[in-house]
């Protein structure tokens, strides 16, 4: 799930406004963009890249390893299945509001095919100094710099702020893995934590979590086995109970998935849980001293 | 999106699941007329809340007169914060046994989950806590669906006698309804065993909000959320706005950052006045969003926290500046701006509002909390 420079990337939905804007940013940064997909514009070129009618056609053409989807919610299932059937090793699904049953269908197909999925509703993944997939401001040196801190985040915006705090404290990131804010997603906090634990150059990991679900609690079970320091920030401690806070995943009903439950599980696993995003720098300085 | 029993049951009937004959009534006279047509009935409050029976919202009536009196008692009641505006008048069913069945999205397993229990009529949480061995679970491969054989295995050995095949068939139908209408949860509790087979006596249906655009006609029959006037205005603008009891207005991009901003306001001893995020595609609507925050008369100060990734700070700042210059509000406003488009956004802030951002969101929130005191 951590993108490397040799990974060949396809952009499904490359001809749209956002697909165009971010394909250019990714390419400038060093991501190996091989082409894009638009079912109605196969055979054209866009940004100097070949446009294919399908991911399967792209695989026969320039080929690709990972596909990034800039596709509207109700089109995601078809596009994702196209990429999985084409033999994609990984998918980055940026779209928010994908119907959950569509996501489950995609993930079942991906599991069988051995395709790794990030998202839906993720900002993507960044390997500083190498490449990125999605819409993270990787090119902003105030926010993303090569370094030794791995970040796993459910939220793009809060993950970006944590990356900023890491840089302000004089550190940088080994990799950023956005897993997405939806209730059902392809890669969990725990799976991303495991990947970051073994990713070269990573000396510490920051978990950026949120109320709702049980992913932070599950990640704590792995964190307890880690030798590297882990710090965590859980958003939503001040959220009122029983109301959905934008991310479909962020809902608190009783104690299940609550801030207190997550904090307790992480602290028991030896993870330092921070009060504010601005504490990330100081906590890392202490942990890495 | 929640659906009341009267909106959910027709979906079961369409799939061949037996439901009692019924009529909707909004007055006690209509309830009496329904009972005249149906015979002995159950009068049931229609609200999107559980525990209707315990609240006195479900009453049996043997005659039209009893139905009229039951409806008079129930109409206008408040159950779970909802005023009862209509009742479902439903024929009584001779029940041999009450069962429980549901299909829901299991987020952790990333698969549909079928739940079945012979202990119907109670909350599934209560059943699962008291007699976990009585709750059967089956995860479904969503690509192939719930197979007849799997459904039969789920109900085998539960002493259902001759009803076993019909109950298994019911589960397959229930699963088809869950799939066809993009349910997040589809629950039948109780499922009555009667001489003529299983009958769904109640139904709870929650549709996945993300799927509502492809079920426009059905979604229109869902229960609208209970919203304050400002929240309704937010919804009309397709913005997720939740009114809270504090006085520090909050505007940020992305749900995670917005929650973190609210946490930070609390951290400094303040109370957020709202949740409002303009993440995703809605980042271009900062102007109406800010207008919404400012329309809350309790707001004494405002913190704007932008950390652009997909959402571009400059685009959001344009919206904020436009709203600010148009409304000329008297409340103080405090900014923290970083990420995609931050340099341009800070220039707009300086030029149009004559302000500088704070170096961190912590300091911006602190200033807003102090100003609100």
C-alpha cells in the first residue's frame, strides 16, 4: 500500500477537472503516470498521456501497477472492478459517498484477485521525495519532507495538519498512508501500521484516528508488539454522541467506538495519545531522542 | 436514512414476504374505519424510533371503538423525541412463536451479515448479551449472495419443525430486499411464525445515505432527520451542518480536521457552536457555509481552520472573503491556513480582510475562545 517510484500508475477519470489537476501534480512530483482512462475517449491523448477506454485496455497498452480513481460515487464499482480484472496490484479510491454495498463488492473482488485497496474516501498515499497517489499536498515542503516518521490517517485534512506539525518540529515523513474516512475501507489502521512498521527508514509512527468503528482498538493490538514508538491523535473527543460528523465512519453510539474507548486501548498498548495536533512535534522529539 | 415501519413493510411485501394487512391513519376516525375493514387490530405509532411498545405506542384493539380510543391515545404522543402524526392499523395475527432476523453491513468484516435468532421480540443486543448461543450469524459473499443452502443451514437445528424451509426462504428474500434497496440495516423483529408460515410483524430499514441518489423515489419516502432551522438550511445547501450549544463558530475543511478544531476549542475551555465541514467537493461553497455559521445568533467569535489537500485554501478563502465583505459581521474571526493554495489564500486574507493567519490552529482556536468570553 506504500507507493514506490517504480510503481506504474494509471488514472481512471484523468480527463476530468480534478483528475487533470492532480495527474499533473503527481507527475511533477515523480509518480510514474502511464496513462488514464475515460470510456468515451479511448485513443486520445491528454496531458501528453494515452487515454484508454478501460483499465483492461491500459494494461494491454502501457501497463500499470496501481490505479487511482477520480470517479463519481456511483461509477466507482464499475471502474474498480475493471481495474481489478485488468490485474491491478493496488487501487487508490479517493471518492467520497461510495455506496457501502458497492465498496463491499469491490473489496470482495479485490481480496480474491490479490489487489490491495486504499479507501474509499482517502486522500491517498505519499512517499516523500519519491512519488504520491491521490490529492495530498506532497509538493508543499512545509507539509511533506522526507524523514523517519510514518503516518497513517483516516482523514486527509487532519492528516495534512499532522504532516505539517511533523515538519514544523524538524522531522519529516517516511510515508503517509491515507486509509479513508468511510466505515468500510480496504486497508485498516492496523494493516497500515504493520506496513509502516516494516517500511525502510521509519523510526516512529503517528496514528491519526477518529471516533467511530473499532480500527484504533484493533491497531492497538499490533502497536503493543512494536519496538518503534507510536503516538496517536484521535479526533472527535468533543463530538456530541449519536450524531454523524461528516465522515460516515465517525459516529458514536454509547461507548462503542468512543474517544474514551480508543484512548484506553491505545494507552494500554503503550501508545502516547496526544491532546492536540500541535503536540505531535514535541511527542516525536521525546520519542526519538 | 431511516424508514418508518409503514414505509419499510411494502418493500418486504414486494419481495414476497408476508406482512399483515394494514392501513395508515392520521385521525382516530380513520383508525376506527380501518378496524372495521380489518377486524381485531394492533394500532402502532409510526415514528423512526425503537421501544415504541414500552412507550405505550403499540396497543391492541378488538373493536373499531377500541381502535379509535387507542389511536386517540397514541396520536400526538412523543416517542424518542418524535411526535406521533400517524398510526399503522394492522390486523392481528395468531402467533405461534416470535423470531428475529436482520441483514446489515458488517464494517469490520467488510461483508453483509445475516443475524437470526429464535428469541424474537427483544432487542438483539439484549438477546446477544443474555443468550449469545441463541444468535446465529452468517457472513455473505456479496458477489454470490445468500445461497438457499446457507440459509437452510442457518436455521437448522432450532426446533422450527415444518416451518424450517419457509423461514430459510424468508431469509433469502430478506437478503434480496437488503441488496435491492442498499440497506445499511434491514431488521424484522419480531418475525412471527403463524399457521400459514412466517409473517413480518415489524420492520426497521435504514438506507445507506450514499446510495440514496440511485433510489430517489424510495428515498423520498424516508423519514426526514429532525433538524433545526439552521441545520435544514445547511441540508438545502448540501452542507453537513450540526448546531451545537456553544458560542465559538467553527469552519474547517474535512470531517477529521473539523472534529480536531472542535476538540481544540474545547481544549482551551471554549464551546463550539457548530460542526460544519466543507471538505470534498463542497470546498467551493465556503461562502454559503460561512453565512450559515454567522446566521447562528449565539456565535460570539469564529475560527476558520483550513488545511488544504484536495480542498484548495485559496478557493475557500475567496468564499470566506466574499461572505465577510457582504455581511460585514461584527464578531471577531481568527484564521489558521496551511496546505494546498495557502500562500494565495493568505494574500487574499491580507488584502480583503486586512488580517493575518495565526501560526498554528492551536493559537487561532485559543484567540477565538478568549474573544468569545
